[in-house]
C-alpha cells in the first residue's frame, strides 16, 4: 500500500484512536473552558505527535487519524447546543445532561455529532461503545448504546417523515 493510499484510507485503529482523542479533547474544552482550535493545537503538538514507544499511559494518543480527530472536535463544539438538546431529549428525565460524568458527556457529544455525518450509524455506535468500555467499567456503555440508538431512530424517523416515538 502506498503512502497516499494510507492517507486516504487510514487503518480502522487510527479512526478509533482519533475518537478516543476527540472525547479527551471535548472533555478538556468543557473543563478548561478552552476553544476547539486551542485544544486541537495542543493535542497535535503534545499528544498526537508521540513516537511509537509512547502510549496512552504516557498521555499520548498514538496513531490517531488527525483529520477525523479535528473534524469531531470542531464539529461537536460548533453544534454543541443542537447536540445537547438532542441528547437531553434522548436521556431519561431523571438524568439531565448536566448530571452525567463529564467524560461520558463528551463521549455522547462526539458520537451524536458523528451520527449526523456520512458514517453508518451502526459503525458510530459500535465505535463509541468501544470507547466507552475504554473509559468506564460500569453501565455507561449501555447508556451510550441506548442514547445513540435513540438518536439514530429519531433521525431516521424524521427523514422518513414519521414520529420517532
């Protein structure tokens, strides 16, 4: 495979790693009050540029698809109000978005943004389930699955001109 082919079609792992990094970056945006461009720049300089021997334990996010990472962080940040409204509608009333763990909130925002892109919903849901399992050991992955599935059903129903209930 040529370098050009690898750039156009990065390995699946690099996209998964980009999603992990995007969740971390969205968390940093919220917690630090920093804008997406600043956090993306910091990740590019300090976390995504690690060598092969650097890994997650060292604070690096090796082998990430940087383009996808940037798209998710910018996209989720720019659409955050719309995404948060959709997430609030998909969550149980007893669990408002503000009550969720901030990492879980970042993960759901990233997943919700990607559902609106040209990626099959089942791929997005599976990828963010994997990411959730990486961050959490409890029922959070089930919540991610339920919320992203509900968003998918609602979007499909709206496309078909019917009610999502």
